[in-house]
C-alpha cells in the first residue's frame, strides 16, 4: 500500500498547495473513469479504496478498507463503534443487502429514557454511555468479507492501522469541529482522548490515534472476535461502567449482522434497488418515486413550481406512513407490499391539489386494512468487473455519544435516540415514531439510511447515497431524479441545491440556493412554509454512462473526493 506517498499527496490537497486541475492524477472531485471508481467523504479514504481496487481487490474489499479508514480519518461519522447498511449488486446482476445496524442491549426497555411522569429526558438518549446501542460495523464488515471478499482481511485493515498509528493531516473543516466540541469531549471523557488537547487544532495538524491503532490491530489479527470479545470488549464494558451504560459482554458476543432481501421496484424503465427495514429508506424512496412518476417532471423542469409542489406533497404523505408503520422486521410486521404498492401511492396523489398546500395536520398515515446532527457518511464503489457497493454508515449524531472508549480509542454511537423514546415525541432529527419503533431488547432501531443502486435495461446505471438524518431519503430521491429526469451529470446531481419535507414539522427545509425566490413566494401564498437551513447531506454518486465509463460525483458540501482509474 502506497501509504506515505498517499499521505503526502493528500497533505498538499488539504493545505491548499495542490496542483492545478489539469495536473491531477487520480483523486478528483468528479471525472469519468474507464475501469473503477469510489466516492467517499474523505480524500484519504477514497485513495485507499482505489488502491485496493488497483491491487486486484473487488468492490467489497474496497468497502471494508474504506469503512475502517473512515473510522480513523472521519471520526464524526466513520466508525467501528456504530453500524450501517450495504446494498450490493454483483457483475451478473444478483443483488442483496447487509444489515449491520446497531441493536438495543439486553437491559434496554421501552421507558428507559422517561422520567417518573413519563416525559422524555432528552439528553439520556443523546449523550453518554446509556445512549449507545450494540455496535455492528465490525461484524458487518466481517460478514461482507467472508461472503464476497477476495483479499486477505489483514491487508484491508492495514491502511487504517497505519493512518491511526502515524497520524494524518486534518482538514480545515475537521480542525474547526475538533475545536468547537472540546468542551463536550472533555465532559464525557475525563480520562482524556486523542482528540482532546489544550492548544487549538489547526488545518494540517497530524491526528495520531495510538489506542485506535491497537484496537484495529486486534481486529486485523482476530477478525470480529478482536472487537466483540477479549481486550477490546473489556474496554467497552469498562466504559459502560464508568458512565450509565448497559451494554454487557453477552450483548457484544451475541451481536449478528443479517443479510436481507433488498427493496426492489420500478420507476419508469429503471429498476430501484435499496435497503429494506429496519431502514425506512428503501420503502420510502420507492414510494416517493411511485408517487411522482405520473407527473411530467421533465417537462416542468428542475425545481419548477409544479415540480416542487408534487415532490413536497409526496414527501408529506410518505413520511406520515414512515412514522406509523416502519420498524425492525424481526419485531414488527412491516407492511412492505402495501407501502410500496404503486397503484395505491398514485391514487393517493391523484387526490392532492397542487394549487394549495395540504396542512400536515390533515395528513394521516395510510389506513391498512387489518392491520439519523445528520452525521452519517456514505460511499459508493464500482470495481473493474462491474460489482457495485452502496454503503451508508453512522454513529448517529456528529461524534455520536461524545464518548471515546478509554483504552480502545474509538467513539460510541448514540443510536438509541433513533428509537421512538415515546410515541409522538420527535427524536434528534424531528422525526416522529410509534410502537413499531419502540425500544425493546435486541431490537434494531429504525433508520433513514438509503444506500441505493439503479439499473436500466438490466445494466448498472447508478450507485448513490448520502448522510443527512431525516433528510437522507429526500436527498437520494432528488439525486436520482436529477439524473433520470433532469439529465444532470453525477457531479451536478450531488451539488444541486436541495430541499426537504418530512410531514412534521409542517415546513419545507431549504438550502440557500434551492427553489428560486419567485417560486417560494408563489408557494407561500398557497400555504407552504419555508425554513432556511444549512447544507443538506453530502451525496456520493457514480453514474454509468452509455459508453461504459464511470462518471463520479463527490458532494462539494464536505471534503468529499472521488478516485478512480
């Protein structure tokens, strides 16, 4: 692995001395590649991914290497202490999905975050050890590698070990985050952590993580047992005891990742392949696409008045369904076929007037007869043989529970907040939920993560996904339409301005450059409410062109970078 040259190359990029565009070799924001491509949230992770592919590894090998690299270089979302979802399509068109979402510990119970009056104690599900679900990332990568990997496991983790041990230059964005959160880091880590220091972090400073390097070495040598058993497990349990955590050795040893059948459906001539429950992403995405398919979006145009109204009204209704009917399928009978029935979704929209906003208070979840801060991260991969991985992973809020496991050097997630702490009470992202997503031992919390693959005429067309908490689903929805309806390139599709509606609160969250002012005023006159906000998501997209080339899109909202050859 060309680690030293890679670090030098990225250092130049991060401190602003990078060569001009025409002098770039491999790592670029967007381009067309002949053989293979990856897009991730950090330039070092992208370079490691493409190095693996060049050395003969496949898409899953690259995914494993990237996942562990992001745990080092992108600690606010990359992780070994969190979980996620992977959608995989092999070169022959066979598809599957891997659920390595975190689980509630054995001692978890429905009312664990309520006071004596039954009111939510907000901070308990957001900060500290009690907010943590049993991590799934290491088990997920182990499972993916055992089934589809081709390179030795240790070789895929070694780049991450080197980065943790020798350090890497942090970006300007990371320096700002590290400094802004120092007070909170110190509060939850009285024994210290690699990220804590007395002087301010500056762009280009080396971030060395010795404890994390040692943890990664144990995982490299012992596989999943290097995390869920032995010394690392002991460090995790000791951390639980330092706070108010409830994860036990048995919780760790018994954790399992699960292969599931993806959500598969159609949008016009395109096949949509996405993540099933306990992610709400695939069901909601397919239902959104079905809901707007009958409208002439292409003729109306990108973010025209009618296009925005149709998309917002679809989002309003689909998010109402999400709040009521989605949860862990191992605990709740999710009505998948009903929620993704095209005729039902289109009939529902046929009753909608685009001349006036429908108040969310008047929109209820469908009646069934008889019946994730936004700091996640996503990466997309296509290898030389055409195998594709769309993988979204998270520790929920930015830097999760703010707890570094002392002795092991990695962050714990705060995924327990993604359960419905109390029916009708919004979580960190304002999302509502009901009994389908109530807390129970060993249950996986509902997610909005939406790793997605698109086919056209049986051929791979797109590999897409994004972070963004509750905005993930609507962002992927827009990213797909940007390419399929509005003829955008991969780069244009991820960098186009975005908006979001999630039923409640009843408003359209909108980036500064999204939806032109005259259209906003027209919609406001008809009862729509706009809520300006900062950037939405950080999308990664690979589009396969008719000539077979791989066109990449890395979101300019972050430090995201594409790499390929």
